[in-house]
């Protein structure tokens, strides 16, 4: 017989985040404000956090990403947060794994399906780690036939953007254009809820529409709301 549990006594210490935005918007810098982070660097670009005394492992293949998952498990007591920087690059590595690094043919629908499936397995392996997990990704603007932007979402192939967004507790958009629409001229704000054409998500429902791009701000807002744990479960 399965034990009956209650949301008031259940611990929700490990949360999953996706932070996405345009290049240079501050995704990596924001992610590394989370407590005791280990960075899984898929881009080879940590210049923005140089001098921060951060531990990282560099991954250039799906095999190395699998090793990174095992490394994070072994060092679970040493790090409170695992940062995967970035999912856009993970998807590229999955594409490379499926089609071959030197593939010159157009990717078939069947191959794209395998790419998405492989990337999804990698994402879920990280998402099940016993730490906070922060994924970063680039933003993608979808345009209509007249060139008008009709949607802004994480830059991931096929249905992967929707699936990853469903797997995490929070999807934050970090970008200057969204900030300007609210009279904010600085890009240093994160959108936590859908706004206009831009997708964002707060599974708890307790965060304001805009938060400062730092773990301390998010943690304080969540900790001061007694509804947060129940909302996480109910979503």
C-alpha cells in the first residue's frame, strides 16, 4: 500500500528553473547567483562570470553530458544547484549525435524526432537530480508571413520547448524589450508570467510579474508565501 502524504509537511527544497533570453541578456550571470552552483558548461563561454570562483565541468558531447549527470550525483552534498548552460547547445549536441558531426544532408523528420527524444532524456536526467536545477536557453522569435513577431519562446527544436517548460517549475524570460513594455528601461528584470507574446511560467502562482534576476530575490518571495508548497503540487 502506498503511503499517503500531505503538501503541508512535504519538503519542496529542490526546484527546477529555465531562464531564457537573448544573447548577452545575463542568463549565465543570473543562474550563477543560485546557491553553491556547479556549472555544466556546454558553450565554452563563462567569460561573463570570470573571477567568480565557480566550479564547472565542460561538456562537448551527449556522452559527456551523461557523465556530468553522474558527477552531479556523486557530488550531491557539495553543490546545491546544478546549472546547465545552455539547453540550446544541448539540443545542438543531440542533433550532432543523431546526424553526425559532418552530416551534409537535410535533417529528416525522423531524425528530428530522435534529436528531440535524445535531448529530452538528457534534460530529464538533470531534472531528477537532488539539487536545484537551472537550465538556460536562448530565446526564439516566431514571425508571421509579414515578418511580425507572433511568439517568443525558448529556442529549442520541435516540441522540446513545450516539454521542457512542462518539466520545470519556473520559466523566466530575461530581456530588455519585455522590460520596456512595462516602462522599465533596464534588461535586469525577469518576467515570470506570460506577457503579450512572451512565454513565462510560475507554477507556484505567488511571484510578481517581474522579479530581480537573482536567487536571493526569488527565494525571499517564495519563502514569504505560505501558499507556495501547495501551489507547486497542485499545478
